[in-house]
């Protein structure tokens, strides 16, 4: 399968005054098209830093990131922004919807920001139907439940058909029932649209919906006997 994202020996060091705080310590990984990956680890282990760095929200201190054939780690801010718009979708713990716009309005403005000139109504309808939002498009965020708001946020993130969807604790603000609904819908996006997904979570039950599990500790990826490798033919989890 095609490698859609590759990180090579990434490091990220934050400076607090004169003190250097290493967040990533030589992280390397490959993500294949169609994978659904969960990243787990204790607080402060570098999970969010890794996701934000892979998504071009911040530059690594050293190392290389290649997304769908484009190298972003040393690119200028304007270039990284352009690549993010075209190839990356983000879902965060906070829904970050525009409160004055309807669900449909949030999707339309996202399409304009992403610079996607195609009016692919069939694709939009498929997404809304898959996420159970077809009857909610005229509702504002205040009229939606937390789970529905997160589904709108997911729809917004994939409206431009990104190469990879990066989700940072997407169920962190949801109760158990809504968490299960959102996770099931991420699975469906992965299966139905072959959407590549990387998801950070602290919840083992949430992590279990993915095809592959990556554990982080102290800024590094930890290999162990419970790492999960993805088998495209069997669409199942294989422990190696």
C-alpha cells in the first residue's frame, strides 16, 4: 500500500527561558493509505506534539516529514499552510464550530477556506448521511448535542477529501454513548471512504477501534509485543 505519511527521526525541543524541554526524541514512522492508527501514552509523552508536527502546525527541531509526496518539515509557513489546506483534516477535543452559522454553513465556509472549488454535492451528501447529519444541516451548534457537534466537526475536516485525518482526543468532551457513536463513524469513514486516520486517545476502548496501535512514552515510540500492524487484505488487527 502507498505510504501517505512518513516521519524520519523527528525531534522537537521547546525552550522555557533558558531550559530546553525535549518533546519528541527521534520519532520515525510510516503511515499507509487507508490505515486507522491510534496513538496512546501518558500525559506529557509527546502525543499531541507529534500530531501537531505531522500536521504542519509546528515545525520539528530536526528530522523530516513527507505527506503524500510533499516534504513539509523545512517548508515556509505559507507552504505548510497550503499543504494543510489540501491534504490534512483536523479534529480536536474542542469542536471549534462557528456559533453563528448552521451546520451547513460551517461546512461551506470550511470548503471555501480549504480552497476546494469543486461543488461535489454527492460527496457532501454521502458524508452527511454517513454521519447521521442529513436532518441537522440547518441547526446551529447551540441546537446540537455534543456528539452531533463533533460529527459536524468531522464532516468539516473531511469536506475537501484530505489525504489524512488527524484527530486529537476526538471523544474527550463526550459521554460514553456519544463517544461510541463518534468512534463508530470514524471507523465507517475509514472503511467506506478508505480515509486514512491518526487518532490520539488516552482511552484503551477508543484505541481498540483502530487497525494499528502506537504507544508513546517519554517522546519516543515504544515497540512491544502488543503493537498492532495493519493487514489490508484481512482488514483486521494483527499483533506482532
